C-alpha cells in the first residue's frame, strides 16, 4: 500500500484496513514521514472529540501498529524556542488527542511518562494527571526554565494547582531571574483569590528574586495595597 494512503487510514482509525495492510507489509508500522512522524504519532494525534469516532477504533488501530513492531516510545523531535522537545505517541495522545483510553493503552504497553505532565496541567485534566502519575510521571519537570506549575500560574489556569502541590510540585520554584509563581501572580495582576490560593499552598511572600525583589516589595512598588496586606498576613 502507498505510504500516504496508509497514514490516511491510520488517521481515520480504519483498523481493519490498517491490519490488512500491515499483514502484507509490517514495515509500514515504522515508516517515518517527512515531518518525522511515525504512524503511531498520527494515530494518537487525532482529537477524540473532533473526530466523533469511538475511542475503541483508536485502540484497535494502535494495537495493530504495536503488534506489527511500532515503537511505543518513538520520538519526533520538535524544536521549541531553540530547545529540542521529544514528542512521543503518548504526548500526542495526551496533548492533541485528549484520548484517555489511548493514553492508558500506551502507558500499559510501556510508554515512558516523563515530561508529559505539561499538557494535562495546561488542560486542567486531573483524571489524566492521576493516570500519568500512577505510572511514575514527574510532576515538576523543568523545560524552558519553568515547571508545569509555574507555567499554569503565569497563564491563570489554576485547575490543577492544588493537585500539583499535593503531589510534590515546588510552589516556590524560581526561574533564572529568581521569580516564583507568586512574583508572577503579582506582576500579571492575578486577583486576590488566586494570590490567596498560592499563599495557602505555601507560596513564600518574602522570597527574593535575583534583583532583590520579593512578592511583598513588588506589590508595594505597584501600589497594590490590598495585595500587600494579604501577603503580609502570611509572613511567618
């Protein structure tokens, strides 16, 4: 079968056709296209909600590929702001496919969960976060000099904040400039409830950045009197 046609069948989760093609030519399972993707990447990257197809079709398609030798941890290198990001089928299933059952299948089949917490933290997907964590996914990986926790706080996406802290994420992680989640919450005009949540979870209002700035001094400089009062009430 033509390789482009095969990828199309994979992306449509046409598992019966995929099985037949693989029976004739198992090497299709490890074909690498011009973008660096293998069929398993394509299978996993189809958004479950958008396709309107049952998740079972994705599982059957992926299983056919795996049974024919597809690498569960095949890497597609993506250059992200000058850094190499290793995109695996698992990452596509989590970040693009948002396919819980396929994610579970990949993990059970031996997919490495390291570095996959970013996507679920951003999506505020606690169910998948629990699944990844149960397979050993790190909650505090560093990429682009920040952690998933710091990224979601900067973006005001607090859905998994408590979960991350409960699982061991460092709420006082500092970027190369020494800024923490609390620093950014004040710089980016987060509301009082969000700042209070950071404090409740252990954010340090006296933590110093490299320029000597603390969350308290920063709030004072910006004239945020109510924020200053709140921060000072958490000083030990």
